[in-house]
C-alpha cells in the first residue's frame, strides 16, 4: 500500500515516499523505484478501484488519477532515464501517470 493519497474534487494522487534511501547506487534507486511503483499499483488496483466498484463508482471517470514517487532530490539526478522508463512501463501497462518528483500542483 502506498504511503498516502491526496484527493480533491478533480484529482487523486497516490504518493510513495522513498526519502529514507541514502545510497547513490543506480541499481538500488531503480529497485526502490520499482518497489514504490508496485506499492502504488497495489493501492489503486487492489484497494481503491475494487472499493469504488463495490459502491458502483467508476473512479477513473470521476477524477484524474496520477502517482508520485518521492526521493531525496540529491540522489536522483543521474538516474532520470531509468525513472522515465519505469514511468513509461506503468503508463503502458496500467494507464497510470507516474512521476518521480517531489512537487505536485493541483488544478
């Protein structure tokens, strides 16, 4: 399950914090990013959508859904291409926008 979710009238953002990661190893950062994306996907596909479906609510039609993985900015400067590849996988397989960022602006 992801660390938190922020819900507004128009948006649902699922957030997984990985700010306790201290290594600068690209392999470890990639592994933590994949773990975080798995947690987010479990939250949306295993908890949020089924609970909404029980209430006859199509959450995907009600709000825009996205997800954020938050790392310490100093650690992630060299692995942006890895994070982009993971985000693209999540989008293609799950139709979910995934960002590795520490800032979200709600509309």
